[in-house]
C-alpha cells in the first residue's frame, strides 16, 4: 500500500507540473464550452437543451487529450520497466496510475462544471446533476482509456491507436452520461435508470481496465 500511495502521489505531482498534461485538459474543456455559445448563437433555450451534451463531449475529449501521458512519461524515463518488474502486482499499479490521472485531470473538470455551466444557461439543479454524472462517469473514461494508453505505449506511433481504441469504448459512457443529465434537466424520463447504468459502466471499467492494461504492458514489453 505504501508503494501504491507513493506512485499515486508521484503521478499527481508530475501531472500538475507545467507540461504534465492535467491543466491542458482543463483548458481544453473550458475552451470547448466557452466557444459553443458563440457558435450556436443567442438561443438560450437551445443552449440549455444541449448544454449537458456539450459538457460531456468536452469532458470526454479532454480526457482523451491527456491519456497519452499516462504511460509515455514512465517509458521515457525508464520507470515503466521498474513498475512492471516490481513486487507490487502490475494490475494494482495500473489502477493506481489511473486513479492518479483521474484525480489530477478528471476532478478539475468536475469542479469547473458549476462555473462554466452558467455559459450554457443551466440552472443550479441542472448543473449539479451534470457534475454528479461526470463524477461517476469520468472514472469509466479514465479506466477504459488506460487500455488504449497501454497499447499505444508498446507500439510505435501508437497515438492514433489510442484514439481508435478509446473512442468506441467511451461512446456508451457518453450516451448514458448525456441521457442521465438530460433526464435531470428536462424531467422527461427517470433519472435513476441511465444514472445506474453509468455507475455500472464505471464499476466494470474499474475491474476490467487494470487487468487489460497490465496484460498489454506485459505482452508489449517482453
């Protein structure tokens, strides 16, 4: 547990440094949301209707933007080989790195949601609902994206592979995240059903993601 805590602490510090990638994702998320009202025009009803989808799409793209640094930095300085050969199970190390990435890059997106939701004409209740869905849904984006990051780091020019692998896995999370947010905003359908499915997707990714990423790293680095 001490080694895992040290790994999480180290990854958070590295991610928050200049060039670490965490702040780039937040700035990208804010930029997407800020530009949308200018593109759509002054229709406040339209902004409120599609606001949750804009927030979720921005969060998904921001998460994808920062995933390439999940294992690449460790490969560049040689620490990835030490992580693979350490006594700590590789699955737990992968889970710790994904958790650190979510804390450094995902949580700031959730914190920023209530502030930038005002630009999309969302009231306090709708903004809280969207932030809640992002809180339970963004871990699924991180832990499924970790699989693509592990594949990309073991192959040359794996950046394109990262997008090809991660985007299809992220679509169900995006669908149910937007559905739950719209249910809370419009009240046309029960909030609990898509929200429960979103929670289930995150729980499944917490189990499958570390094992798939660890298997990819073992196979690729052998």
